[in-house]
């Protein structure tokens, strides 16, 4: 038998060596490195085998990122050379690049069976299994990879993959020791430190959670989550002064932080510091508009400071959540009356329409305030001003028939025939079947023509 030439021996070693396969991709992690070698090995025999031509073409297509076409040629190649390990490795990595997880898993399982000690194959198989929802297999593989080389260059990758798999399986309690190991390996990784703290807290290990939140703050002293959770976990343990300082710092950095503002609002309420309680409660309500008790408390504090407009706005928001609260309804009417009292002089001495526009700033309750002014003017017999107020109410709410009919009666009594006729024609168009309105319209038309 003719001995193998040196060139053929070199070619054979390059193509099938699993060691070489692992080195090419940095233990199987596909990144910026090419999936296939930059150059093909020259085949020095006179005749190039067909399978080598197919392989060269598959690699050329891969280098050009024509991956789908390249896959076709790799399948042709493997149909002829089933045990060409390097070619199957390249084929599997292209499948991974294209996120074709199921076929990639098949090929990578084949490679692992061919060469169980090749860690590159197992890393890629673990990755494909995790992405392809074969989570149990991924957890096993990442676990074994980490266990066999806990200090190796790929240990962090194995730990991260293992943790993702455990979380997908709902095994969060098992994550904690691995998170601690990962935190030790990546002490500057803020998100890992926070995740470790969060899981520790979740399972009642608050001292450990505090430890990791403090480590997170050593990396980033301004991290909102760590600041908040550390402050909350130490409530009742550290002195109230220390907690106060932490909460104040948190709201200084993050003014709208809900938990810190809630704590501070309650703290200042206990201390009787209404101004600061009001400040923090306003911030809380910005985030949570469904808390009736806090809305009512804000209204009460605003009322105590003479801010009737704000008090009315907060009571209105409270009533949207609970429309039948008798206490709030009474408070609202009380404030409307007080505001109406203050504004009567403006109605009687200046343009009430301008006042209507100005009241747009008062919690959208212009209509309620004008109704209260109408009540006061009616009680005091100031009918000229009452017509003005009712006209504005009618312009805003044309379907309030009671107001419209009262306005019509006042216009008739004051001899304002043209305005009365315009009003009744409008009401007749809104209520064409209302006999009383029709009757009054006929009378007004006769009077206007007389």
C-alpha cells in the first residue's frame, strides 16, 4: 500500500481534529469570529474529490453570509461524508447562527456523541437547548460544564446559562447559590448583584439581600432599586433617623419614587408636619390615582391651606372612584359654596364669561361652582345676575332642561323677547316632542310678532 503523503496527513488532521474545532470558536461561543476558516487547505493530489469541492463551496457561501445556501451544500457534503466531524461542526454553528434550534440540537447531539470531551460542542448544545425550549437538557449541560471547570474561562457563561434555565423551570430557590458564585466572579456587574439580592429577599434571606444591595450601591451609589430596597429592608431595624435620611436621599435623587414618598408622607403625618406630608402625598398620588383615602387626605390638607381649587379637584377625583361617599359630597358642596361666595362680586361687576374661562383651572368643576352661584343669587333675589349665570350653564350643558326652563321664565319676566325666542327654538330642536316647550315657543313667536 502506498503510504500517505505528508500533505494528505496534514489535511486530514486539519479537517477532523476536534481540538481544532474547539479552538476556532473560543470553546464554542459564536461571536465575531468566522464560522469557517478564512482559507481552505489546499488539496495537493492531482484530482480533487467531489466532497472536497462541495465543502469548499459550502465554506465560500458561509463566508459570504449566504447561510441558507451554505446549509444546502453542507447537507450534500454530510450525505457523502457522515463522519466528517469538522464539517458537521461548521454546519451546526450555521444552524445556531440562523437560530434554527431544533436541527442544531440534532447535529450538536451527534457531535457530542462523537466526541464527548469537546467542551465547545457541549456549550453550543447547551445554548441551543436553552433557546429551543429543551430547558432540562440545557440545565444539565450548563451544570456539568460549570462543575467540571468552575474556575475556567467559560465558567461565567456556564453559570449564566444555568441560571436562565433554572429560572425558566421556576426553580428560583435553587438559583441563589449560583447567583452568589456568579456575583463573586463578576463583582462589578450591577444587575447580577441586584438579582442576587432580589432572590435572597424573595426567600426570606433579608440579611443576605441587604449585603448584596450594599454591594450594588458600591458599584453604583445612585441605583434607585438598591437604594429603595435597602431602605425598606432596614425599616424597624436601623433607627428612624437613619431610615429618614435614606428616604430623603432617595427622593432627592428620584423625586417620584413611590415607596419613599409613601414612607415620608406617613412619617410627616405622625410628626404633624402638614406641609411636608402634603408634598410627598402629592407625589404618591401622581403614581397611584386610585387611593381614595390619600385623595381625601390631600383635599383636607389643601383645604386647610386655603387652596380651595386643589381641594375641590382632589374631592372630585375621589368621587370618581366612589361617587356615593356622603362625607366627600358634603365637603365638595361646602367648598363650592365658599368659592361661589367669593366669586359673586365678580359675576355682578365684571364679565361672567371671563370668569368661566378662568375657572377652567379649578379641577374642571366650573359647572358645579356656577350652579352654587346660581343657588346663592336665587336665594338673594339677584335675578339679573342669575340670568347671566344660568345662560352660561345652559351654553355648557344644553340638556339640563330644568336650567333651560328657569332661564326661559326669567327672560320672559324681564321682557327679553328676542333672547327668549332664540332659547325656545333651540329647546324645541332638542326636545321636539315636549308639548310645554312647543306651547311656550308658539306664545313667544306671537309676542315677538306683535
